[in-house]
C-alpha cells in the first residue's frame, strides 16, 4: 500500500476523531512505534489492521469507514493529480481515465504500491460501469472516491454495486450514474 494512503488515513482519522485519535488508533492496533512515510510502500496488513481496529473502536463497519475515507480522500487526490486531468472533465470522465493516467503512473513510480486494476466501460453520457479488481478488496474506497469527486465537481451521482468480492463475487462491479 502506498505511503500516501497512510498519510491521508492519518489526516482522515484526525479530522473525524481529533488530534489524539491517530496515536490512539496506532496504539490500539499494536503499531504505536510505526511511522508511515508518503514515498514508501507498506504491507497491506497494516491498513487492514488499522481499519479493523477503527471499526472496533467506533462501532462503524469497515466498509462504511472505507467509503467515508474514500470520499474524504478525493479532494486531495484531485489536487495531486490535477496536472494529468483535462480541465473540461467531469466526474465520470475522471473515473474513466484513472487507470490509464493515474494508476499507471503510480505503478511506475512506486512498484510496491499496487493500486487496484480498474476497467471502465462508458455505458452512456451519464453512466459507467467500473470493474474493480484487487486482492485488498477495498472497493469501498473506490465508491467513496467517486462520491468525493462528484462533490468536488458539484455533481450528483448514484453508486450501486451489483457484484462485490466481499459478498462472494469474482470482482466488484460498481455502477456510477450522474443524476439530477
């Protein structure tokens, strides 16, 4: 997992639960001595442990935490990757081009990061089908990022997931539709 994700996770925890919460989460996860650097890659077990512990501490499901985190993460991702994005693109265009423009760059610059594989089929001007594949099975982050991008673009979307790896599916089939 890319270190930027851990830096953003720390920002998320502090924003949602206060300045002391990150250290409390690390301690409760048994990682009180761990330091995550943005330019390094870390094992998946670290993020899974942090999310599982946050779920236990807050009473929220891991899926809800991941979706909320994805939505929180979207503005920073848009800022970080803005030079690669066409200024005319809207939410669905950004999602449609993420694999080619952003994930490809992450794989080259940080080989250990391994972002999910995204396949997008545009089903019309206002809808697309996103096939998410990753051994991490963190599709909630992808759904949250889609919502966060839409919020930043002042658009409304509907996100559905007819097939999910967490529910026994072979992949996550995420449908994103612009509404309103």
